[in-house]
C-alpha cells in the first residue's frame, strides 16, 4: 500500500521540478534555506501564509499544499465564520456526494458567482 504524500514530499518535488535550490526558494519566499530544509524534512510546519507564497513561487495548487500541510486557507475560514450555521450544515449534507456531483456543484457555484 502506497503511503500518503506529505507536504514535505510535495514541497521537495515541486522545488526539484523547478530546478531551484533550497536557499533560492527560501529567498523567494522570505525565509531561510534552513527553514525550507526543515519543511522538506518534515521537521517544521508552515504557516498558511508561507504555503501561499510557496504555491505562488512554485506554480503549485495552493489548496493541495494547504491540505497536505493540514492548513485551511484563511479566506475559507472567513467564509465559515461569516456563515457559522449554514456552512457546517451545508458540508454535512454534502459529505456523501460523488466526485461527479461535487464537480457539478462547483460548476453551479461558478455560474452563480458569475451571474451576481
């Protein structure tokens, strides 16, 4: 059975794909190379802000990296806090949707957003 990809694994893979050194990536996101090294070894956990910077510099999916880092996008947290009753209720009712149903729901939300 394959083990789950970790934030550390994914970060190192993304950096390697971009042919960036540890110090170079650190400079690009305003942290030390040692901090990047510790992230890649799983010795440190990134803040959500740092994950956002890393995603931008590495052309990566910020939601994937936040998930792997056990973080939630602050923007998502704001939506939950703004709708403390409806968001949890919605998520509970949607928890058994298939991937196809989630895709259909996302398209509907995108359409509603464009229409407003």
